[in-house]
């Protein structure tokens, strides 16, 4: 069975500071890893995806995520947070050798303070 | 481009009734996904299609749920009969280049379903 843990329900960061939203996973074999974001007024959006290759994946709006196989982590990062980044972030995992249907984490609420 | 279009945006129905949700993907996109979001179960991918063919429906919760994609510009998700626990927001998304690094899913605004 595959699973995802987002250990923080909420992350608070000041505007301009770097942000990290944590995600760890468990899956049989190699993973496909995803980040999604849900904005209050802009709906659900796909941020980025790791399939294979470079461990650092670059996505939309300046976000990136680092795949760490030894730590089974896929943390989402951004060098400088904006107030408009405040949203709910979901991490998801599926098995590269199995069903593409991912298992989602419960979500982390990111609040960026001016 | 109008983006992914979903209808209706809101649906209120009574238990036992049939519910049909509709989705029009972005023109040129050949993969389509149906998601469900609830407070209890979070976000779930129910089924996805590639080139109008259902590829994986292992996320579909029960036989009461069915999805079709008769052509590249239209998909339906049907619940028959509906139950109160089906109340959720249902999202549709579409993309090209499924399973590649170029994949970027674009989501519709969702259909908020309430089953009384």
C-alpha cells in the first residue's frame, strides 16, 4: 500500500522568507510524486511532478521540490514567499510500476504573513 | 481558451436520485481526470482517461459510480443511486503528455454536490 504524510497541518512564514512544505511517502518500487495547490479563489492547480531524472523538480509560480530517495521525502520549496502563495498544498504519490492513481496527503495550509 | 468547463457548478438532490456531472476538457488535451474532495476523505482521484479510453478506475468508490468519455470533448461522471455520503466537490482536470515530465493538469472549477 502507498501512503503520504504531510506532518504539518499549517506552516507560517513571513513574506520574502524561504518556505518549505514537507512531504514524506511510502510506496512499493519507484514513486511518482506530485504537488497540488488549492487557492481560496482560484481553485485547484497542479504544481509539479517527479517521474524520474533530476531530483530537483521545478514547477509553476517559482516552486520547486526535491526528491530524496533515501529519506523518502519530496519537500516543496520556494526561495521567497509571497502573500499570494497562501493556500492549501497537497502532496501525492503513486507507484511507477503500478496504478497511476495517486494517494493524497491531508494537505498543509500555508499562511504567508505580510 | 475557456479552460476546463464543468457543469453544473452546484447540485442539490435527494438520496436515491441519479446525478450526472459533466466536463469539457481543454481543446487538444487527450487525458482527463475525475477527482473528489471531501472533508472526511480528502482529495481522491477517481478515474482517468487517455484518448477517450478509461485507463484506471481503481479510485471509483462503488459500482454506483460510473464515468464515460464518448468523445475527446466531453466526459460524464454518474452516480446512481446517490447517497448523502456522496456529497463532495467533484473536480475534472485535463492534460496532454500524460505520464511525462511535460504533464500539467488543468482543473475545472468543480461541481459542489449535496445529497440530502
